[in-house]
């Protein structure tokens, strides 16, 4: 407790200095966008709309996870450092100064994540019209999940030289049936029989051959859907770990930036955290 009559100095500086936080978040979002654009170009993605992603191995999935960790360290590390370095200095104790610098790094990380989410939603909204059929809105005439995951199976199911009327709707209808192959009960016999009849009508093959063809594609679709589910789980795990590592990187980078700000030194990227703050006289 303070003694009677003692005046306690209260800092009038805001706890969070938003210009530094916003600058760090923009830097982090820029680096992240650049790295992800490069990764998309070279194919470092666990899940893709291209049919070749299904041939990827566990080594490729691990490489994609390591890339996400690297991108998080690079982007959020830079953003945290910028936020800590640009923050106005305060005459506080060393531990309190480091805590405030670290919190600026964490808030920078959170704002960068929000910016990335908004950009992702904007890109998805812009790409949505491209997924719609030429007749208008996407809906019953198109199965986006089917075309993204089991497009090869749909191609093999209806492969024929005969002219087909309204093939887009038939593909979507077949895709909705094949997607049931990953469910607990599988494809019901009624749907299996209907798909057999539909395949025989479109391709002109005998009904028994069409039945064997449908059974083969249902089994293949089940395998691909299982692989897609595994890829989604791995991708979610990698993204979660990368974000947590990014939060830690933003904290420590902001603390390092705060040290160099207080010491008035140029960035030397000393991550040892053993330097002591000079004693103020």
C-alpha cells in the first residue's frame, strides 16, 4: 500500500498503440499472402481441386505442414517485430515492458489472422460465380463437392461417344449418389439400381456391365472421399499448429523489437534473449 500523501505516477499512454499494431498486421498479411501465392504456384497444398492431389504421399503432406509452419514463423515473426519496434517507448520496468511488447505482438497476430480471413472470404466470394453453370446460379444442376473430389469417377462413369442431353444435371445427380459411399450405411440399393439404369441409358452398355461399372466407381469414390477427409483433418491440424506457433513467434519477435527499440540498436536478429536492458540512471 502507498503511504499517505504519496503521489503515484500513472502513464497516460494507451495500453495498446494501434498504429504500430496495424503496421505489423499489414506486414504479416503481406508476407503471408506472398508465401501462400508462391505455395499455390508450386503445389504445396494438402487439398486441391486438381485430380493429381489424390496421388500425393504422406511425405508430401508433411512437407505442406512444414511449409505452413515456416510461413507462420516468417509472417507473424516480422509482424510482431514491426509492432514491437514501432511502439512508442515507455519508462517502465523491464518485465512490464516485455509483457506489453509481447501483448502488442499477440494483438498484431490476431489482427493479421482476421485480415487473412477477410481476404479469404473475399476471394471465395469472387470465385463463386465461376463455379456456377452457364445457365445461372449453382444449385441442383451442379455438385461442387462432387466435381472437386470425385470428378474422375464421374468422367469414367458416363464416358461415351453418344450425345447426351443435360449431362451437367446427370453428373450432379450421380455425384450426390456417389458421395453417399463415404457414409456409415453406404449407397442404398435403390440409389445403386437407379445409377445403374442411368449409366446404361447414357452409355448404352448392357445392364449387367453397367452394374459392375457402377459398383467399381462407388468403391473408388469411397476411397477418394476417405482420402479427402484425411487430407482435410491433416490440413486443419497443420493450420491450427501453425497459428499457435505464429502467436508465439509474434510475441517473442515483438519482445525482441522492443529490446532493440529501448537499446536504440539496429536490428541484428539476436534471438538468444540473453541481453539485458541497460540500467537507467
